[in-house]
C-alpha cells in the first residue's frame, strides 16, 4: 500500500469520525443530508459483498467493517434518534436521490469488469459513490450557516477521492497490471463534483470567513 | 495483485 492510498483512507476515515463526532457528541445532524448518507450505506453494502468471501488483509476487513457500521449507524441516528432526528433539515434536503440509484444500476449492468453478480454490484457501488455527494452539496447551498464540522466533513470526503486518484496514478506506474478504468473515470467525476466546494472552502479558510456557498 | 478481479481498495 502506498502513501497516497493510506492518506486517502485516513481522510475518508476522518470524514466519518468528524460526522460521528457531530452526531454523537453534539447530537446534531444539521446541514447533513440523509439522502447522501442513505446512498453511502447502499454503496458500502453493495461494494463489500465479498467481505467474508475474499480476504485481502486485516486492515482491509477492519476498514470495511468500520465503513459499513458507521454508514448504517449514521442513517439510524438521523432517522431514529429522538434528539438527533429533530435537527435534521428535512425541508431543504429534497434531492430525489432514488433517481440516482436506477441509472447507476443500469450503467453497472452495461459497463462492468465482468458480468457476474459481485462485479456488477461493485461497478454499481463505484458509480453510485461518484454521485452520492450531490444531495449533500445541494443541501449545503441551501444552508445559511454551514458549521465547521459539516464543512470539514465534506472537505475530508472530497480529499479522500483526490488522494485516491494520486494512488491510482502511482499504482499505474508501479503495478503493470493495475488498470481499473471504471473506478478511475468514476473517481475523476466524483472529484470534479467537489471542485466548486473546494474553491469556496479554501477561500473561506484563507480569508478566515465563514463558509458559504452561492445559491 | 489479487486473483481474478479482486478489488483490494476500499
């Protein structure tokens, strides 16, 4: 495992920690899109089907379990926890996220690395992850006061994919057979969706002003 | 590299 991949995994983990900190400690999910969180739970469930079949490393297994458990528990908190769910900004979280699922599934059936159940589900999870942030970005645009933890959460989530791209470039040159067009193209699309957010996030940090996205 | 199409990333 190279440094980019490890750094990518760590920022991904950090984003989850930041979000859990907000939900678990502050008991608030204000500014967080339940739609995006539901899509992530689906992404991990579809991608980690091989969890108990295909052992890669202890690190890999533990991380998969962490992402599965955290994504489902975040959805549970936002839907069921009696204090947290009251802070959910339902009126602004209106993205029709169900309409992302079917096209991603259709694309996975058409474009996959092998036409098997697990490979189609893997491709589906890659496509869905690329667009899963959309409801969250829409909600951020509609949120007047984006708190620091929410901004950091989205920033780390975006940074994770940037680092993964560097990891793929590194692996492409060091592992001759490492070619995964599906994850590369989807990963680049996913990263581009963050471009706008990154710009405003860095500007707000540089100028030391509160993060706000133009509507 | 892992056997088949084993995806070793998260």
